[in-house]
C-alpha cells in the first residue's frame, strides 16, 4: 500500500521518475526518488537495455512512520493519517534533503522493455532483482487456483508481521504471451486482478 511510481532509465542511468497521477499525467519526482537508497541510480549490468521503464511502489515502513509522527506531535504539527499518505506527501516535497531524512523505500513490480527475451513476469522480477532493485520476497508462482487462494490466506495471516502496510494481493498471469493475448480494458490489464483484504 504505497505510491505508484514509474522510473525511466536511459543507458543505465535513472533519467526520470513520475507518479502515476491521474493515469495520464503524473508529477515529476526525479530529484526525490534519487534520495531513496533502495532505488539504483545506475545499472551496470551487461544486459541492460539502452532504455527501459520500471514500475513499482514507494512505501514508508511503519517504524519510520511512527517516528515521523512522534516528531510532528512534539513540534506541534498534526500527525499524518497513515504511511501511504505520508509517503505520497513526502514525494511531492520541494526540499529533497527533507525527503532523504524520511527513509522512503521502493519495491518494484514491473519491467517494461522490448530488448530482453523474457517470457514470464517471474523472469522479469528476477531480472530486476539481479540489477539491484528491491522486489517483494512475498510472491509465489501458483500452478492453479488452489495455490492462489492458499497464498491469499497465508498473506492475510502474515500481513501484520510485515514492516509495511498491505491492503491486498495482486494476482497476475505469469506468461507474457498470454498477457498479450488477454490484453487491456480502457482502465486496466485483463491479466491482473487485485484481491483486497477487509480494512
């Protein structure tokens, strides 16, 4: 449960970072993204394409959120409502030095490129990890619906043990060729669905 971001890399260098915004136009947050230690500024891999896009979420871990709120209360400011809103507000700040102090974190979930012969979503996540990006360790490739529901149940039981908030699980078709065949609606892919837990 974080802030969706899109990162563009050209010749291995982080060139631009945007928020999702309204789905068509987002905010340029490049300077603030550069302060997040878990997001690589340069990719040195030999198989790095000349240009690619990485999508993911920027989050604030609960312990850091609690620390920030304690500091805000001490200085007479209103506390933030939740880690997601706090992360969102932080990314839009003008002063990158303040952003750096808030210790945001980034988890990536999508690699967009036509220059690599990747056949599955799982392969693309492994590639992102190989390049130095953080990807969720809480993922599994399920052979059937039974496996999917088992994972959903397990994560519901384990979600409070995580260091960050989650509001659900995203189920995706693994094969890129099947994703292409299924296509998109006007708003979302037909090959992915979010299962939301009760608030």
